[in-house]
C-alpha cells in the first residue's frame, strides 16, 4: 500500500557524511548529559513506600496528587490499580531534619491522615517498603534485559543479512537508546520501569524499519548489478518512504494520544516512545544505511554465487533505473 510514489531517487547518501556528523554530535551530547547529570530514577530503582488505598467512589487522582505535594513529596506516582476506586501510590524515601530515613509506617500514616482530611471514605489496603537492594536488582535486571535484546538483534541481523548490516543496525539502534536516555538526563524526567519498557520497545521498533530498508537494498543488489552502492541505497530508502510515513505516522498518532490524554501515569512512557520513534526514523535512514555504506557493503556480500550466476545469465541493467521508482 502506498499513498504516493516518488519518481526520482532522493540522494540521501550524498549528504551521509554531514548527517552522520550530526548524529555523532547528538550522541556525544546525550552521553555527556548521562555522565554529568545522570538519570532521575523512580521509586522502583531508588526504594520507597508503596501504598494501596481504596475509595467508595471513583478516586480523585488529581486531588490526591495535590494533597501529597503539600507534604513535600516531589516524585510521587499516583495511578489507578485494578479499578477506578483503587489507587496505587509510590512515595520516595524521605528523611527527617536529622537526616534519618522516615519509616514506611510513618509515611503511610502521614499520607492517610492527609487524604482523610479531604475525603472520609479512604481505606488503606496495604503498605509495602521497596528497599534500595530491591531497586538495585531491578536496575540490574533491566540492564540485562537491554543487553539480551541487543545481542538478539545482532544475531538476527547477522543470520538474515550480513555482519556489516548487523553492526550498522545495532549501532543505529543504540544511537536511539542513548539519545532517549540523554533527553531524560538533560531534563531530569523521571526514569521508571515503564520508561525502560518503552526503551526496549523502541529497540524492536527501530530494528524493524532498518530490516525493511536492508531488505530493499538486498533486492536492488540482485536486480541491478552495475549500479553504485550509494545509488542502490538511495533507491531503497526512496522506494520505502511511503511505507515509512504510513507506519510511523499511524504509530505516532497513537503515542501522541497517550501523551496528551493518558495522564501522568502514561506521560513519560509515551514521551520516551515519541522520542524513540522520531529518532528511529532518522537512524534507520541516515545512520544504519550510511554506516553499511561506510563499512563497504557490496553486492557480493548479499548475493550467493549461484544467484550471481543466474543473475548474470538472465538480467540486464536498466539505464532508466533512477527514474523508475
């Protein structure tokens, strides 16, 4: 399905050096902010108190957040849990004037008293304390999950294509991940488990776009034997532009709906996805394909000897190649 067809190839690779330089600068800036500012980790990673409360009617989430902010809590998470009447509250570790950590029972009692002052139908269902050790384990497990996803992508691309494409694809995907993390470090947005899930989703989403372009490059190498590598890549990207706009446009509309109307619970999750989708398009076109060209990808890397012999006997070059897309 295509909304439109571009008749002439767009010379993307002519500007590959400039675009890759922009990518490198953006990547280094993201790394700089990660190192200097670090991530603003949520309760899941740093430890804190988790409370589950219940109302007799639909819980007023905005009112709960306003009441808790008056107590001095800055990084609170308030969301529905199971139904509109049940609420899950995550509170960061708090310290008293002497610097001692306030216990979870003290925090829960303080919160419950504040909420009951606004509404008498509040019922405390459970209180749990998430210790720093648990948060450390979650951070370690998250990093391992990210590592396994990266290794899986490398293996998949190596089997399906060729190692040069595999390296180019994973560097482009890491480019997206680091930029997402850099944005969260720069603006000190809260980094939670849901944001980590969004980062993992972006990895799979971005590699899918790279695979589509790599597939078209391989088809072009088989079809046109004497075209330059840059021309083959330009044609592959141009011919998939309509598909890219349809796929990413529809996905971005859904993510923007979550960003604008999903409330605080989905805000940072959808924000991470928005950044990942936008940079995923950029990296698949201007990073992955360009890196494959810099690595010296050629027809012999993608076409077997039998296929080459068959192509030599049955196919001829098309002089109007650049104008047929």
